[in-house]
C-alpha cells in the first residue's frame, strides 16, 4: 500500500523544484560557463550550416542579439541588461524582424537545437507558415500549432513551445483559406496559451511593426495590442546567404 502524500512532502518538493529553477537561471552568471555555452551555440550553428559549406559569422549585427538569446533562454536576468533601452523582459515571447537574409530563421534554428541538446525546458519547435498552411489543408484545423488537443490527456491540452517563421510574408489562398487569416487565428490562440499556460510562441518576420499592424488589424485593435507582449528584436546588416 502506498504511503499517503503529506503536505510537508509536497512543500519540500515545491521548494526543491524552485531551487533547481533558480540554479538554472544563475547558470550563466559565471563567465567561464557562459563562454562555454556560447561556444556550444557556435558549434551547433556551424553544424547546421555544414551542408551549405559556410561558417557561422558573429559580427556587430548579431553579437549582442546572440548574447541576449543565450541569457534569455536560460532564464538569466542578465538578458534584461543587454539592451537596457529596449526594456526586454524574460517572460515575453520573441519577435525577431529584419530584412531578408539577415539570419532570423537561422538564429532561431540554432537556438532550438541548442535548447534540445542541453535538455532545456524552454526548447521550442521551429515551423514555417507554409508548414502550418499545409497542416490545415490536410486536417482542416490548426490544432497541432495551437492547443494540441490531439495529444491531450483527458481534457488537458498539450501545447508546445513554437517559433513560427516569416509571418505576414505570404498572402496566398490555399483551398479557399487565406494564409493571413490562418496566421491571425494562430496568433490569437497562442496569445491565450501564453497567458494561461506560459507556453511560448516566438515569431520571425521580414516586415516592420507598422506593416504587421496593418496586415493583422482586426477591427478592434486586439491583435495589434498583443504584439506588445513580444520582445521585438531587429536584426540589421546585409544578406548572409
């Protein structure tokens, strides 16, 4: 017969979990450890770029962004000091924007792999708008990209962290369904998921904030207002392709 769980044991488990989470957040406070993680990120980036026979380049256009992402995904408060004027927050999602070829999608692919290799709970799946639309044409819903009810346990949905790349760029219609409308539905659902469950939905785009606001204006200002829940990071420089 199993021993009944006492409140003391529950409290101890909560404290242990909180202690482990705090230790994880302080991990990169040590400069040596931080440098090791930075080198790991570069190694992973070069692995991804190997088929293209090119190396991952760190320069004045992405150096600080990389440092921010490394702190951010490890839950370190140091992230908020990298761009103090921007007032980025650890609890917000990421919206990475910039011209074509500046490395937005690659950067998120690299961080996704880094989080996977290090078993980080902030791991996210990288998806494209095209993949999302193709899923919709097959299933007539966006469930896997939103609440993931298909993998639910009982009535508990299982949404996962995600990065949707190149939003707002496509405007084609697939089988009578407008791509922009699907993206709009995705953004509304993921905002609710982030608010209620804390699961993130990062974004990349070639558009500016003003262009996004024009494309996704819903008549009530709700969706536009929800872009305020993102840390908006701009990648500069020429094409790296």
